[in-house]
C-alpha cells in the first residue's frame, strides 16, 4: 500500500483549507464538498448498506445526500481511481472500491474513526503487535482478516508513559494519521490521568485529582463518607482505610480509571531466580506488569501464564500470596514453582482444607482466604505480590473479599476474563489492566496449537427422553437434552474413531458421568472423588498410564493435562463462553493435532447453547465446524461460526 493510498483509505479526514471560491458564509461549495468526499466515507456507507458495492441511490440514503450529490461524489472518487464503476442489468451503475481488484497478499488497513474500528487484511506481526497496544481484537475470520475495536479501557491501560508515544504507536500501526480517531483517543488518555491514589507523608492514603473541577464534579459527586474522611484541599481527599478498591471501581465505572501510586509495603525480600527462559511475548507481559505494578495476563490455555507469573515473582522479589480456586491447583502451583525457580520446599506453603502452612510463598484457595477466621493470617503479613489465578472469579461476592488483602503488586491470570453477568470490568478494577497477546499470533508462531473444533448434533437415544423434552418447561428442557442417552453411543463412536488419542470426556451432571463411566468402564473424576484419588487418576493420565477420563466441572479450570489431544464435551454449562474456552484449552499445547467435539441434542435449545459456548473462540480466529449425526452415519452440514442469539441458562448442576 502506498502512502497516498494508505492516507486515503484510512484517514477518513476532510482537509479544511481556505479557498477564494468558498461561499461568503465560509462554507465550502458543492464542488469542494465532493472533493472532500473520501474512500472512508464510501466504506461507512457500505457498512450501513451491508454490501461492498453501492449505487448512487444507496449512497444518498446512507449518507443523507441528494442523489445528484451522491453521483457527483462517486464520480470524484472514480477520477481519483479509488472506486470503479460497473454497469449491470438491474441498476444503471454500481460502484466498488478499486482495491477489491487487487486482493493480493499485501497488508491493508482501513480505519472507521466514527465507529472506532480498524479493519486489517493480512497484517504482519509488527502491525498486530502495535495494534494490541491500544485496540481490542474483536473478530478474526480465520482467513487473515481482522476487526479491531478501540475501547476506552484499551486506551486506559495502554503501555505508554506519554500521549506522544501512544500517538506514535497508533500511526505506525495504521500507516498514517487519523485525526478524528486520535482526538477521541487523546480524550480517553486524559481521562486516565485525572485521578491517582498516593501515600501522604504521614502514611495515610490520599485521592488526588488533576483539577478542582474534576474533583468536585466527579469524585465528590460519586464518593461518600464511607470512602473518604474529608477534603484536604481543592484537589485532595483523605481516603478511609480499606476503601481504595471501592474508590477505584466507582471512578472506573464513571469513566475515570485511577492511577494507583501508593507506597505500599513490600514485606520481606525474597530473591527468586527463574530457571527457564521466557518466550518473547511472556517477557513482554512481565515488562508491562513491571511498568504498571499490576495487571492481568490474558492468553490462551497452554501459553505459559503460570511461567510468566513466576517471571513477575522474580521481578518483584517479595513474599508472594497465590490465590487459586481449588486445592488441586494449589498443589500444581507448588510443584511448578519448585521445578522452575530457585525456591526450596521449605519456602513454599499451601493453605487449604488439607494443609495449613503460611510461608514466604503461600498458595491458598480463595474460599479459605476469604473466611474471617483465617483472614488475620494473611492480613498480618506484608505481601510483595498477590497473584489471582483464574481471576475471572474475583468479581463474585465470595471471591472479591480476597482483593482487600494488602500487597504492593497484584497480578491476575486468565484465559477467559469474561463473565456471563457482564461484570468482567470489575476484574480490571480489582486486580489490574489486561496484559495479553493476540491468540492467533501464538497459533501462527507455534507456541500454542489451535485445536480443531466441531459441534455434533446428536439424535435422541430413545423416544422416552424425546417425549419428556417435548412436555418439559424451562431449565428442565435443557437438563433433559444435556443428558440425552444418545450421547453415550456418540462418545463410543468418537473414541473408536480416534483409538490412539489421550481423551477427556466432560460432563456437567453426576448421573450422566456415572452412566458414561459404567458404559466405557473408565473412572469418573468429580467433586465427590476424594482428593487423594483425584490426584492419583490425574497423575496416571499425565504419565500415560491412562488414556481416558470422564471428568466433571472440576476439570474446567487450572488442571494441567498436557498430554490430552482429544476432548469430548458431552454436556456444557448452558452456553458459558468461559467454559467453552477452558474445555477447549485442555488440548491447547504446542504438539498440535488436537480435536474438540461438542455434543448437542439435535432440534433442541442445546444447539444454540453449543454455538454460544464456542462463539468466543470463533471470534479469535478459530474455525468451528458443525456436523449432523445420523444413527449409523454422519452427514456434514456447514462450516459456520457461532450463533450470537442464544441466552445462557444457569441450570442446576450436581457438581461445582
């Protein structure tokens, strides 16, 4: 793309110049307005019309111009060789961008500043890395086409120490300057630097505002006596101890993220040497965390978030508290720290239902850390770093109490910081801003293998369940479809089709898991399985002494099973996007060749739920196939993506 083409394709700006031919009132003449019409305006109209080609009539409707003006504007673009005209039978002339005739392997960037969207075809790694610093990858079509959205939170957490550096990154990524987009980004950058928490020389916390106006019109309108004691000056308020997290959340929701510059105690020093070389993207994560002092590592399962977190521990070199959802994950963390760092066993403690050890590095469950009778053990110690593993849980009422723990640095880890209750923004106010990597970039680089995803629509196993479904209501319908006995035969078929695979079969219902375990003569690992037995089964799977496990929702998060290359989801949690990511993630490892099958009962609401569960992965560039299953044979339907129309069901499940 030449600089001239890039400017015209991405700018969307209209040059305002003085001209003696302008009208007496200063407005441009119609000829000048046509000259000012750009290819970006054509793209806006195409988006509005939902088609890549336009007639003059369609352009006039989309941009509210007269048809004559629209025709003249198109002629102007044609004179500049930016659009082509084509005569067809049903319309006198249709118009389309000239660049559509040049679909080569070159990188093309088109900016829609009014919508704050960036469309990129075949971007190189540099462009994608630059875009990731200020924009969110919203969609990938699986064929080198990407749609980025620039959201306020992307600007608020951009890893730059000045507006000039951020603007330079934007211009490098876009290939030119988009004044309208930059104006909006600058406004969000300014918002992110209006408030900060700081430590007063007498030791208490102060909320500081950049101006008296923003303090009076925002902070003092939103915050109450439960948050601050009293004003200190026109731009400073004395903060009540323990209300810092609430203040950050309230002002974030008001559109003003708070910079946290408190001088928190870091506790005892704890030198940590990392015994593994970080990958380039992992080092980038650690560097961005080091600059901000907090953050959430976001990456696909298998991308090495745990190792990167140990890199953050090595940077902080302070006593560390690691919070995890389960004791299985606590044990896994302890083993991994011993393997990859210089720490000795006596420096690492676990604190949960099975063990009660508080040591320089302590791994505790969220539930224990939130209980009043245990809180003092954690509150009394000055932690240099608190790590929130699977931090998508933090906004929940039970887990968020753990965020009140005092620490100099906070780090979250999550493959899927999304919540069905749309409270994911609280993750970033309670823990820190997202720090992550374009998933597809990791796939292409070979660090993580992209699994093959397929939804298989299974018929009823017998008429009894089908009739029961027809007469049921609400959540009972979903439960019956999820436990369709026809799925037992389909699981058998898939396992026989992949006889050499290491397989995990996921279920949400104990009864279904027990039926599958009995039918296949394999163990069923659930929340009711004693911890010692659960550990034995998982270790046998890792050592290749077992090649199949039936597993409940206890396998959704944190359990590292790097040898699994086949996952069959027999039933899922009502279309939860996070669960879809976690279960597919059990097979995301560099080896490649992994398969994920999601079973859904044909003709039921479970079809839509299955699509919804995987739509989050489809938007990250993965291809999702769909297949109808007939009794005795398969018949493929189409390679569609996902269905956004289904609502999740919070169905009652037997196993948390």
